[in-house]
C-alpha cells in the first residue's frame, strides 16, 4: 500500500525547492533565469502529479493523520479494536442503502423498527468513527482547543465540583487556616460541594445524495459524507458551545454565569487597552491554557493594536512586513477566528477562555440511517446522522479573589463602554 505520509514529504520537498528558487531571485531583485524557470516548471509539474496521487490515495485508503486518529480514539468510550466486517465506510453505507438485512448490521442497529430503513439507524462501526470525527476535530474549535470531554454511560451524568467562588474569608468553599499558638483552638466550616449535570441532547442532520453516485462509486460517497457529516457536526456543536441557551441544547460560554464582560475603551473597537484589561481579569491559574476566539471582523482591529498597524503582524524575530499571513497568536496564545463569535462591537466579538473549564459529554456515538422515500421523485437518497451530546461550563460564577477584581476562565468585551463587569 502506498504510504501517504511519505508522498506528502516528497510533495513538501518539491514545494520548498520551488520556494527557494523564487526567494533567491526576489532577494537579488531579478526575474528567473531560463535555467531556473525550466527547473521551477519541472518541479511544479512533479508536485502537481504527486498532489493528484495523494488526493486519490487519501480517498481510497480513508487516510487520517495518525496524531488526529490517536486523539479521537482517546476520546471515544469502549474498545477500539472492534471489527465490523466492512472493508470501508463506503461499503457500510451501501449496506444501509441496499441491504439493511445484512448480518453485519445486526449488532449496529438502533431503534425499534428493525425492518424499516427509515426508522432507527445504524451505529457507525468503531473503525470508521475516527475518519468522521477527525474531520469534525479538524474543523471544530471548542473540542480542538482543549475542552474537557467526558464519555457518558447514561442519559445524564453529574460531575462533582467544589463551590469556590470567593477567597474573601475561606478557600475551597469553606477551608479556613490560621496561625495559632501551641494548643490553640482551630475553627473552620465544611467545604461546599456541588455538581454540574450533563444531560444528553440530540443533534440530528440530514443531506441528500443521488442514487447514481451511490451505485457508481461507494468511494466517492464515502469521501462526500465523511466531509459533510464531520464538518456539520463541528459547526452545530460549536455554535451551541459558544452561544447555546441550555434549553434542549448545550449551555454556551456566552450564557454562562461565570462570563465576565469587560467594558471596552470605545464603541465598535478592540484596542490594546481592551486586550490588557481582558487579560487582567482572566484567572491566573488558566494562563497556560489560554485561547482567544474572535470574529473575523475583529481582525482589522487587531492589526491596529499599537501605534503602528505593523505591530501585531510581526512574528517574533522577523523583519516588519505585511507580506506574510497574520500571526495565529495574540499575547503568545492561540487565536481562532470564527463566525460563531459575535460581530465587532457586540459582546462576544472576542473571547479569552480556558477551554478546559468547558465540559462536553458524549452520550451516543454517531448513527446513520437512509431513506429513498423522502425524494423518491428525484431519485435521491436521504441520509440522516444523529449524535447525543451536552456541554456547559464547569463553573457558574466568576471568582472573587482575596484582593482585587473578580476573575474568570471566560472573559469577553462588553458591547458598550459602561455597564459591563
């Protein structure tokens, strides 16, 4: 079998050679020599051929980078060596469509109407889940940035926590220590314990594919649905993890009682002072896990963070220029630009968070079902995917330190210059 990583390394080497040729001519302020042009075009042609081979082999093999596969397998409950008997995810989809009585589907069937393809569904075999979920992980934000993921063995699960919202007089919700003389009397109160309850909510979606596509190429359908289902799961999960109201869906960061919305220095702006104030109200213990989320409309504001527009665009140790892509960090921490954040000038346009304080409960693995009846007249098959998941912040209130202003693992900018935290 062709080893895709080796092909990718060869492709990367060709691209690097092309880049060096271009950079050499650029530094010398000249065009390419005839010999350089010939070499550049030859390497370009070879790179294009390799790219085509890599794309085809990726579809055929269902290739997923090893690092992502391992991350996903670590998150999934249950054994990871289950063998379904299907040679590919495409073959699994064909069995659902053309032969729902296939013996290999018996142990994967869900629902009560086992003879009807529009009822219930089929659990995605363990060996194919990494392919779908790897796409979701690559496209997702909250999961990929370090949220705490918990497998759920039932419809709900209670996660214990210590209610430690203030250090005004105690720590850990009730522990008191004092300096005392020998044989002196000690006093204290019981620490306060609480629970965060995760309740599985159903996330369902569907799409259509022509019956010709399924009949002619299971591989093409496999690549299409893996991409569509994976990215759809990531999109709707993140939307809820950011702004869900907790009613029939996860409770998002923006609706958490722990969220601090800091007054911004001026309306419809994100200034250097705003970034500094957000960091000052971020829990010190979360500094090492800090992540920024921002709407793309905030990008122009970040470029103008300091006295010159070039400041934020500089990579440490580099010469100031605007030729390179914007950095992927802010104050040394990763920044993700996403449409799930609110537009510029609205609370939630930029968020500083410690994702480990966000709990995600995975209850039901992905199930897939098909029906030819929904679009019978257009000769299309409807494909439905379902998962059950919940999410909510681990803390429900900002923290009051012994000295200073309230702190939180979730900080954003308020809409206005007054009225915020």
